[in-house]
C-alpha cells in the first residue's frame, strides 16, 4: 500500500481520565510532527467535534488546538489529559445538549450529530483521527469509521475491559494505587480489629478487584461477573479475621458487583450519553450488612467496619512505569499504521506483544473475567493455579 503524504492527524481523549493519556498524546504528536504531519488536539473528546463552529472567524479555542513538541513534552509526564475529556455521544445527543448554533436543525429528544462531526473533521482538514478511550468512546469511533472516517484507535480504561487487547492504558496505575491505598487502610482495620470494605471501579468487569486480591492485598473480592451471597461473605471474612494475628479481614468490592437476586447499586437514576447510570454505594451496603450479619459468626458480637470508596484516588495523579511505557508504544503503533495508510484498526497488547486488531472488535464482543478459569465462586477469591503461558496480568487475555 502506498505511503500517504503527510497531512493532518487529529487526536482526542474521551470518557474517564486515567494516568497515561498525556504520554500517549505526546508519543503520537512527536512522531507525527517529525514525519511531517500537523497534529490537532480535539478538546473535550467527541464534544469538541460537535459544537465546533465552521467559520474561520469564530472562536473555537475551546474545541481544538494545534499541538507542538513543547506543549506535549510539558504535559507528557503527568496524569490526566490536558486536552480534557467528556462522555459526549454525538450519535445520541439530548435536545438540551445541542449546541446553540445547531438548534434549528436538531430538535428531537435524541439527535444524531454524526453529519456535523464529519463536516467538522473536514473543516479542520483531518486526514486521520486517533481517538483514545474505552469501549464507549471507541464504539463511536467504529461508527465514524463505518461512515468513511480513517480511524486508528488506542484503548484506555482502568477497568481494562476493551475487547481485543490484553491491556488498556490506566489499568496498571489503578491496580498499583489500589494495592497502596488498601495497605494504608490495613493499619486502621488492624488497630480496631475490624472488617475492611473497599469499593473499587469495575462496572461489568472485575479485573480491578481480582488482580489486587491475587497480589495479596485482600482476603476476598466480589466482582460483577458472579452474584455473591452476603451471609457467606460474612462467614468467610469472619474466619479470615479470626485466624489473622492482627484480627482483621479485607474485601474488595467491584462497583458493579451484585447480591444474589439483586441489581447494581446506583448513585441516582440519571444516565450519561451512553445510557450508563453512575454506579456507587455497593460498598456501603456490604459494610452495613457485614456488621448486621457478623454476630452470627462472632459469638453474638458485632464486628465494626472500616468502609472506603477509592474512587478518583486510583485514576488521578501521575502514571506508573507501565502506564508510561505502554502509551508510548501505543502512540507509535498508531503512527506506524498511519504511515502505511492503514486505518480501521485498534492498537493492542496481545500475548505480551504489541499488535493491532480490526476496530470493530470493540463492539463485537465483551471482555470480562473468565469466572470458571480464574475465580473461586465458593471462596470469593482468585484461583491460584495454571499460570503457565498466561499474560502479565494473568486473566486479562482472551
């Protein structure tokens, strides 16, 4: 395939922030500039491409900026995304979210602004677009690709649940922080001889709970892939506490975990642009019920609980070493594809090797913990067996 002449590469970040986004932006930009391309950073994810005004005299500084080595080098070692982010879904824009200059054209309760996004990309002169995001952000990338936009995507999400890749930017730092913060809270749990309940991210996939548990940071974990019984969990944690010389026990609770016969716990009924209600509160429920059930397994005496939701503490701050190296590699992988004139691909880390996959893998399947292979459904903890030829993070392959 012929190599394209240098043009304009667009790059954006969507969804939740994670450490490693800025190193990825840096890697794309520096390589692209040195290959003769211009790089335009789209601000606020897909939002920057929906409310842009196609007028050279308009002030679109809130929508995009052309990137330089100086700009990306300054941000490249830090966490978050200096391009900012959003959960905008241009294919299903609520009427109240329609940009004011488009209100005359889009008046339905849900509106598809994809035609505007494509026109705006053309207005910016973008030849290739590199979205960095999770399955929601990238699912819209699939839509654009099907509409003819050249897309090369980079996977990002703490939950590590983008299909097709063993690794997503942000996951390692999340696991590292979960281990560090849980170990900090152990001292209080041990001092007061309590149960320690920690709620972690993970809507549909339990990787962020099961990996730290496998690393020894907690006694038990409950994950979205398997409904748990609170009485049995109390029994297990009571035994862990009894036989622990410091007289405490720890459980990691995925935010998407559910009781037998129950549903996910949400903060409220509001949904984002992709139809997801904000999860939160399962840790509080578990903590309250552990205290309630504990006398049954503690000679009639209640056991108090240290209850903590880690939340944004695991997604803020600087990236760890893996989330500094992998984004660099992913960014350069994306540029390799652009230089070859290849698009419609997702850069991936697969079986310990960097590679790329068809982009539509993002929407064709789901990636979750293989319960039969990796989770002990009676003991509520990982299985420690058959590690030979497994990837770095054990159960993250497919």
